């Protein structure tokens, strides 16, 4: 583990010859290896000696969840839990084993297989074979943040080997950043209300999302009801029903900074609310940790009523996640899709590098999950009638932001994406291509929003995920059919150099390594939507 100047992090029982010890009667937890956080150093203020630490333990399924079931007819929550949730006997075993170390179970959900546990630092170190330090490090957005920190591999009591698939949140470093870009006043050439974009992208006429539910995942910030009322009144839209739900102790907490997380929250709610004002919007606020992120998605997926879409505008490079966290998130997405939910995820705002400095291309996660509808970004120009005159890849150059996209080094190429001619990843290995779809994201042709009492313009692929979530809600409303894994429909008819019906093919621009071309590309996927044409396909 890297050491900060003047500070020695003591790792219990760690030696150069045995960096990840597995004491007698214990089993290593696969995928739990964690590297030191960026720029880690001792925290300026020590943690209380009696601090209670919480973590999320993920249990195995009763039986494996086949991909054929994920893509099949949606299951009810009760049927899903009975077949693919956790076994109560496994929960009992975990409860007993952790109690022996002084760790208590605070809550459990068999459907999502999550167990929330709490204990002292010493108890959790004993239970999971690690050493926790109170430190601060550089978050994905660059700011320094204090958090619990660990490195190396976790271990479990031997009788939990295979029962527990992940332990998240012991290291509480920030896991993701919001993929939005605030426009500077001098850079805005034009801006659009979401209503104008719904017209340009031909969202199905006669629909407004009535009877549908859209969930939003937020890892910080908050909203003021007065801002929403002013905003929707100003664009002539009836204010939607918006409900805030706290996860793992987080809550709707607007911070008064429109350029911070509040901007993300406002953007997400206002885009969905303007494009699907008849839908119920549920905003899940969670801590920005791997546990908080997974818990929020899982809670939204297993909520009642089941949402039609989950919109996510947070992420970071897939190689900055532990394997267990990636798998747990993808599993939560699998749950969602099996329940009939479409998960829309921003593809990132830092081009093909995804803000990594090794000179290689990287994709953002969780957009790289094969069970997410990854959303890339464009620059859009409309004429006086509101019709599209030009649409190209969003790329504002170094420091200005560009749509994420590329080929995953972690997830293999899904069979439904194979006809789209995705290029090979590094080393000649095939991988999941990102993004799947696109819409306007360039801040200089961005979205009119209101945040913290200010009217402003925001862009980024953060805006594209809620736009597509709203479109999904309206397609479900019009067709009466949940979309679930939308890709199985959207990619039908795709082939090399040819985008399927329902998309405006984007063929100009690049995001760094990758260049737009006819058909699918690693900048804008299949293209931006033609909602009316997509509805025809959805209805079959």
C-alpha cells in the first residue's frame, strides 16, 4: 500500500512475503482486492475511536439467474425472490458467523440478497480479515475526501465461503462522479428545453408517461421543491410527482452549489419531469461509495411499484472498481431487467480516455454493464421549426468534455451486439461496446434547467440517461409492454455500416480514439432516437 508522507499505515499481519494472509479457518473473498486510493494520506481529523462502521454483504442466489430468464417475460417480485433471491438459511449463517466477531445485522433483503451490517472498526477488521484506516484521498472528481480506507484482499469465516459474494463499503472512498458539464455563458450558442428536445426526437404523440414510474439514482446533492415548481411552470408543464428516498443514511440535501451535485439532481429530475410529466419520479439518494451505489440500484429495482426505468448519471472508469463491486452492480442490473426495468446509464464525459492518464482508451462503468443501456452524447442544432438540421459527436476538446465510449476490457461482447461490428479491445479481445444510444449532451447546445434558484444550461451524458429513461416510460405507456433489456429490440436489424430503424445515425466527429461512422460506433452507438419509429418497433 502506498504511504502518505509522514504516515505509516499499519496493516495487521501483512508482510512483503504474505501481502494477503488468509488465517486458519478463513477463506479469501474473490474479487475483493483493492488498491490504494489516489493521493491517499492521513485524514486531518481522526475518526472517533468508538465509530460504528456499516457495510453491505451480498449473498449468493438460491439458484443461478440464466440470461434466458433475464431476457424473458418479466417476473413478479415475489416469484423473483423465491427463485433467485437469497436463501434464508444463508442469511442465518451470515448472521451467526458475524455475530461471533461482534458484527450485527442491521437490515436484510432476501430479494436483492443484501445484508446491511454494522460494528466497530475492530469487529469489522476481525470479521473480514482486513485493516481499516481513517484517511483522505482524491475523489473521482478531484476533490480530497475523508473516508475509511483499506487495501488488499478480504477474507471470510470459512463456513461463509461461497455464501457471501461481496462485502462493500468497508472502504468508503467516493466511487463515482456525476457526468454533467455546466455551460459557461460565453460558450452557449443555443439551448433547449427538454420539451423542445422531445419534439425534435419525435417522442410518441399522445403520451406523457402517465401510469409509469421512473427511478433516479443520486450519490449526493439534492433539490428544492420551489425550484421544481418554478421550472415546470416556466416551461408550461404540470409538475410531476417527485418523491425522495434515502438509502444507507443519505437524504435529499441540497448544498446550494449549482455546479456541484445539486446540478446533477436538478438536471435528472427536470429532464424526466418535462418529457414524462405524467410519470411518478422516485429519487434515491445514497452515499457515494460502492456499497451506497449498489444499494440504491438494488433498492430501486426491488421497489413497489416496479419502475419502468432507472436513470443513472454517475460512474467512473471500469478499472477503478473492484471486481466484486462491478459484479454486484451488474447483478443488480440483471435483477432490474428480469423484473422488466430498463436501466439507462450515462457513458461518461471525458472522451475515450475516461479521465485515465495511461494513454489507453477506457470505458465508464456502470455504463459498460451489458445489462445497462449506455447513453452517449451529441451536439445538436435545430432550425426555427424545431427540426434537426445537424447532429454530430460531442467533443469540445481537451478539458472541455467529450462523450465517453469504447470497448470494455471487463465484459465480453454480448450476442445481441455482435451484428453491430464492435471493434476489438486491447490485445485483440472482443468486448462489450459503449455506448448503445445517444442524444444531445454538448453544453453549448445544452439543456435549460433551474438549480439552487438559478436558471442555467447544463450538458453532459448525464442529460442523456434521463432523456432515454423518459422515452422508455412513454414507450411503455403507449405499448403496454415493459422493455427490460431494451437492447434486444434496439439492436435488431443492426449490421456493419447500418443503423436499425428508429435511430438518427450520427456519422461525423470523434471522441478521441474512436470516430463516428455509418451504423454503430463507439461515440454515439446506434444514434439518437426517433421515438415514433421506435414505438412502431416496440409494438411489433
